[in-house]
């Protein structure tokens, strides 16, 4: 009997190691890489400054190519929004709804297992590595709520967990599964070396924007001023791009940090006020203004635009303000750093 396992793979060290263990055992492996819209590396690939050194390609794809198995990249970013806005099990340290997130993904895996003819699924989870979703009780809740009791193999910690159906049925050799636990990545690095894996991404914390304090601050601000139901895929993306400033309940300002971000913001001018400093190299500035753009608000954003131009401090610069077809010119001096710091999200 050919045994097929479907792996939930980020392509990071842990899921790479889990896949390698099963491939070496002769199990037919296929991978699934979910795109939630909150993945840090995916975003970095699109928005890094061109001057920075090149990033690696999608790590899950690299892994699949190296171990020669099929990978399915599944975009769940739209259906994932309610997981973020109304998590049954609440949030972790930031706005990460880890337990609900795993239940959501495992339910998807359940359907995909049927679709691709896999008998069980596996992950690179390590017992105790993540405080919210990887303690023993959470692992059980996630399996139960997703209808996958006994069908989730975690090769890196399996020896510390109850035997799963694939182990009981003898599809996988339990003696070759690992007994890793805790937050240190050193044991995984040692195991990777032992299995002859050399090319894997360096373990680094923070693969998900929802665990990032700055992103969580921006998202919380969005929830406070717009309400959770207003969250869209576009908002998820906008919150990752540029500098963000909450000036008042009527004014929020977005400012590009590099050419790619400036170009991106240009695509989202509709419904927003645009500020540019035409006589100097400058960042693209968008203002979200609730109600009328009164002169005080316009002067504030113009001063912010002046600050993020190449004009020397203290210089009065010409600022162009555009809203739809209406355009005006005004003059402004750069906003001071202390005021900006108080508004920064
Ligand atoms: S860190 Fe992000 S992707 Fe990972 S389980 Fe938590 S919410 Fe989901």
C-alpha cells in the first residue's frame, strides 16, 4: 500500500525537517503552503528595497523542489479574515489568534487530504515551542475542533506524544520520529545536520505579522477607528506598507519608505488625499481624512510631507495636495520629530 501524507509546510527549518523524515521513510509526501496574507517573508519578497541583498525564493517551493514532491500553494487570505477578527480562543501576546488559526488551517487540510488522497497530515510543530498553540492541551483542542483526531503526525515531537493512527497502523516507523520540545532551535539544527540537510532557512522568530507588536498596534488602531467587520484583504496589505501615523480620530497618514512602497501607495490614491513635494525627491504621502479636509488638517499633512522630502530642515517647500481632480499648492516646513514620534503606529 502506498502511504501518502500531506504536510502543512512553511519551508522553515521545522517543517523542512518533518518532511525530510517522512520522505526518508519512503512515505509519499505532498505539501500545502497556505497564504493567509499575514506572512512576513512573502511580503518582504514584494516590498524590500531594491538596494537590499536579494531574498530567497518561497521556502516551501524550494523545499519541495529539493525533496522532489508536489507542493500546493493555497490562498486562504479572504476566508481567513474572520479568524483574525473573531477568534473563539482569543489572541496571544499580540493579535495572533494561534489556536483558531491552526483549527482553520487543519480543517482546510482535512478537505485537501480527501482531494489529494492522503491518509494523514503532518506538520513541523514542536511541543512547547509556541506558547499559545503548541502546548499539549492546545494540540488536542486543535485536532478535535478540526475533526482530525489521531490523523496529525508531528514528526519532531511524536515520541513525546500519544501514538497517532499512522503510527498505530504501522504506516510510519515511530522509532524514527523525534522527541524534541521547547523553544531552542539547536536540536533541530543538529537533526538537520544528521539527516544531511544543509540548505534550509536560518531559524528566525516572527514569520507572521500577527505576532509582530508594530503590526498588531496598527491593526488594533484599525479595529478601534473602523471596527473589526471593516477588515479586508486590502487593509491587511496596507497595514504592512510604509510608515503609519494616527494623528487624530479624523486623520491617519501613510508615508512610503522606499521606491517600491511609494509606487505601491500610488495605486491606492482613490478616496485618499495625496501630498507630494514636487521640487525635491520625496516620499509618497496618503492621508485618510474623515469628514472635510479643513485647512489645519491639510497644513499638518503638508508638514509631514515636507519632513519626508530631501529638502534641508527649516526650508519652506512647495507641497502639492490632490484629492480626486481637485488640486492645490501650499507651502510647509518639515514637521518636528517629537510630534511625529507621538503619532507613529
Ligand atoms: S503565528 Fe500566525 S500563522 Fe502561526 S499559528 Fe499563530 S496566527 Fe497562525
